[in-house]
C-alpha cells in the first residue's frame, strides 16, 4: 500500500462557539486523533462582523481545537479566512492543498454539516478531481444539526451545480458578494 498524505478540510459555520459547533469540532478532533492526518485546513471568513468583530470562523475553530491539545504526531494547521460560502471553502482549500502537496499522493477528508454534504461533494469532485488518484481518496464526513432550511439548502445546491457547470454566469461571485454584504449585518 502506498503512503499518502492525509489532508482534512473543515468547513466553518459561524463565529459563535455554540453547542452545535462544539459538537462538530469535537467530532473533527476525534477524527484527527484516530486517523492522524498530516494537514488540517480550517475554512471560514469573517461572516458575523457585527456580533463577532475581528473573528473569523477559522479563528474560532482553531482556538477551540487548540484547547484540546492536538495529539503528539506532526500536524500542520492552516487557515483560510477568505471564504464566505461553501463554494469558496472548497475552492480556497484546494489552493492550500496544492501549496503543501508537492508530488505526493493525497487522501482528502472534508467535514461539513450534513445538509451541505451533497453540495460539498459536488464541489470537491469538481475542484479536487486532479488531486486524488482514486475516488476513495476523497471523503465527506458530516455532523447533523440542520443549520439551514432544507428547501433553501436544496436551492443553493442547485445554484452551486449551475455555478460549476456554467461559470460564466457568475453565480458563485454573486453569492459571495451577497454573503459578504450579509456578514456586515449579523
């Protein structure tokens, strides 16, 4: 069996450390303890500028998980504080992965909220298809706490698919602008 670098991507969900976010991060922490990845990337921007000024989702996640003291094996922790949408989480994570990858084989595990799993899978297969050699090297792990209305989430998943298939329509860019504007209000 060939040796592969294992990279974990963690999508962020808000800048307030509530019970659901703690449970999500505890699951990520247990996974890291059990699977010993070499790199973990926390993704999430400054999405709640009014109620959590100066804090990004990535900051909150790193701060919480560092309280648990990472296991003694070597783990590189990276953050992406420029993503405001699921689309940007995955797209920006790819940039970090390419930076640390070199010529190594890679296995990628992405953590997300369960309702977003289909959207994350679509995005991962689109943006990461050239990074993995085998379909089994790309996994999505979920925690369910129903952050979004399921009908709204289905709509955004369809929009994400359209953004992938027809990039010239600018759907991803419009959603990013909308989300960045909303971040100032919450």
